[in-house]
C-alpha cells in the first residue's frame, strides 16, 4: 500500500515548508500528501478548443482564441489609466483591456503579431471585451496549438492567496506531488472488480482528475474515484456487520410469553397495520437468534413506531430481561412514558421515567428498583447513560430520533449488560435510500410505510402574505368545531433576536384577531424554562387553550389528536424535512386536518420547489429524496456526526447507481470470502490490516 508516502506531513513537499503548511492546515485541513491529493478541482476550464471572436458572449466561461494585434493604446490618466488593445481574426474584432502592469504589457505587445488569448469574456458598453487575458505568442511554423487541456480550478481562500496559493499555486503543488509520488501510488481495488465495472486504475485516475488530457479521461477518473469512495465505505460497514455477528453473541428471546400475548389480545387499542406486523416479525426473528440485533426502524410521524417498540420490549420482559427507551428531549421522553402507561394500564408491568429533572429521592428509588430487577422498562433522556444507572439484565434498547445522539452516547448503552442488548433505533425523519445505505449500512432496516386505519389524508395549502385573512378563516372554522390549532414561527440562531420579535409580533397579531375570553392562547419557545414550556404545553394538551403559538420547539414531542390545523409562518425559511416533521404534529386523530404554509410573495427557486413538494405529496420518503437533491447529504440532519460520510467526490443524490453497484459488489465478496483469504482479495485484506479495522463500541449506529 502507499500510505507511507501519502501520510507524509505536507510541510515536506517541495515548495511548501512550515509557513505554507500551517496555512494549508488551517484553511483547507490539508495535513498530509494524501489530503492534498484528495483536494480535487471543483471545476475545469476547457482549453481544448479555440473560439472565433464572433462566437463570444458575456455568458461564456473562460475561452481560448487566436488573434492578431491591430492596435494598442494607453488611455485615461493616473488611477483611471488602462491599456486597450484590439485584436482581429477572420470573424471580427475584440478588445483586450489591462488595468495593471500597463507599461510592461504595452512594451511586450507587438502590432501585427499573432497571439493565443485566454480569458473570461464580459460585456461593457454593449461591447465584448476580455480583461487581463493570458497571452502566448502564436507561430504558424511551430504549429503550436496553445494549452490544449482541461485546466483544473481549485478552491482556495484569501489567506491562502497571500501565500501565492491561489488555484494556480495549488495546481503547481499538485504537479510537484504527483511527480514525486506517482510511482508509489498503488491499487486499492482488486483487478477483477476493476474489469467487472470497467474502471480506470488508481494511478491513472489520480493523474487524470488533476491534469486530464481529455474529457473522456476525466470522466473515467471521476467514475473510478467515486466508486472507490463508495466501495470502501461499504466494505467497512459490511465488515463491521459481519464482525458483529461473528464476534458478539446476542441474547436469545426464546418465547413469546404472557405479557406480549396479553397485551396483544386485551390492551391493543386498534388493529395493527400490515407494516407494523411485518416489522414485529422481523424483530422477533432477529431476537430468536444468538446474534445481537441492530435494526433501524423508519416511519413517518404517527405511523405507529411506539407500539412496535413497546411490543418488542414486552418480548424482552417475557424472556426475563429489562428494556429501556432513550429519547433526545425530556418532552419526547415524557410523551413516550405517558403513551406507554396509557397503553399498558396500571399494574401490568413496572415502568418509570428518568430525566435531568427527576427529583433526587425518586432517582434513588429508580436506581434501586432497576438494580434489583423490580423495574421492567425505564424511559428517559441522556440520564439513562449515567454510570449510576445499573440494570440487572438489560436485554432490549430503543433509541428514538437517534441522529440527535452522538456515537459515544449511544454506545454507552451497549455496555450496560455483559452480553450486548438488542438495539432498535427509530427515526421519524425518513432517510433517502442511498443515505440509509451509507450512514446505516451496517444496520438492518425496517420501514413502516403506511398510516393506521381511519386517518384521513392531510390537506396542505400554500398561501401568500396577501391571503392571510383566508388563513384566519381556516383557523376560526376549525376552532368553532372544537378543534385546536398550532401556529409555528421559525427560530434561526443567526437572527434569534429578530425571530423573537417576529414571534412576539405574531402573538400580538393573533391575540387581536382571536381575543379573550372567547379564545385562549398557549405560547412556547426556546427562551422559556423547561417547567414553563411543560406547563404551556399541558394547557394545550388538556384543551384549555385553542391556539398554540410556538417556535420549532414543538417539532417533536407533542401529541394532541384534537389539533387539526398546523400554520407554518415564513414557511420558505424551513427545510423540507423540518416542514414535513411539523406537518406530522397534526392529523393524529380521525378528523380532517390541514397544514397551511404561509410565505412572502418573493420566493427563491428552491423555496418554490420545497413548498410545491409539500402541497403535492405527504410521502416522507419522496420528500426526503427531494430534500437530498436540494441540500446534498452534508446538510441532512445527523450526517456530520456519523463519522461515515467523508465523501470528496461521490454525491448520494446523483450517484445512486454507483452506490448500489459498490454495495452489491461488497455483499458478493463477503458471501464468497468472508475472511478475505482468497488471493484475489489480498488488497482488501491489506486495507483492513493497514487501517487496523476492528469493531469497537464506537461502531454502533
């Protein structure tokens, strides 16, 4: 492998040194030769063709042409001085302009001489001109054709430019680096895979992504390097999954016992959907094997994930184990606690809640009952992972909205039992298929893709500011029927004070339109204490207030079946995923529900797509795919802390076929050669040996 070369500190590259190395580290996170090698161009300037003057317009990027100088003149005075030169080809005349180094350029420009000109055309006073072009003498006898190449353009910063590390400076470093290490770049993918997928070799790909001789070679280089990124991610994820099933024994839930059967027969308040039944069967099959389960459960808000989680925990209890459920906020933990208590009734099993606000006396009692085995299910927040929380025999762990927890936080629940408990992670944020395969590729995935029977489809309406009276009409109509309404305002950190003013103005506005004593309003936002938030929410839950004016604090954690209208103010300021989550707060009862998206009259193209998507579909998975297309994977919640997505080239929104091909290839490899002992897989074994890959506690998702 080539790591001994590529891991060399960047200061040892000729032309860098300690000062440039420091600025490269700070500005671009380039610490090693490999970091520089993977600082790929973000675009290319096409110098593979020559334009005619008549073809030029202000919309074109950089162009290359040949022309003969017919005039040159320094015009203007002092700071306004410039050099204006006219060049001619067989289709017209073009003006070249210089504002700097005027005397030097004027001295070296020869009237009547032919030049290769390279620059960006622009329109000034209705005429095409090029400012500060690159010039190169053109000699017909030499048959010189200029720089017939795709010129790489690298991202840089103002600080780097002060060290002469503009795009051209970085290009020079890449040239120096490739000259130094090209013969020490070795292959990472076995030859039979390269042949199967028609991929270029690694050395060839790295050379052609930085200095492509043609568009065809550039495309081949990009395909190869994208495949490598996706292939190595899948290799690590699926190797981890394989190691986990081989190395870590799981608890066997051998029977479906009294608690599960009694709940199913006597307490289940509604018929399970086919999707819920399917997922419970998948979990049942997992927990019957002596292998630890790691399953991701996806389902829209209101699809019935909590019932599935509860019945899975009852399976654990029937087999003599304890269970716990961890939620990211106290509001959500408390909601789970109350809905589970409501479903189970009194004296069925022992259930408690543990959060940061649990009083010390109650906390000690919970700790004691947990350790003695009296307590069956513990629901809570991060408080569950404290060292003082000791289970007798933890067998099943449910983690809700798991992307809000760090890897280390989640992994601490693993250690709460000598044999790792079965893990069910849940999310109400539908994850695009490609993202799920990349972020959670080592987990088994279950999907609840249908809503409980009796739910009417949500109606989503987009109204502009000048249609506000119509929105108030919807609110009045529903309140007159005894229903309740949410009105949500955005709260974005960069402008918290401004947003709070919007919220306060909005509250005043609503109070004027819906006055006391006929109407009552709850107010919830992030500036309130936890106690005040809880108090305001409970007033709304109990039906004492008809309208809840809030910030996105209510995105998760409030379940009020009587709330039938969700008004989202400044809807254009929300992402698709967040809009979908907020919409899911209503439509939880049997009545017709409405989501009203209020926006300003002027919308960006992306905002229009988001709002049109919300009106058109309620399918969370379709919405998540569009969200991925619009925002890219780096901005989807949870990707930053995953530790998996470090993609330099591949794009999960556009490279789905390549990802599927890479994953299928890895699955086939492990089915045929799980220990990578075959000679043709020696490169892959070397990859793991070099990385010293082994599954640890931090490997769980």
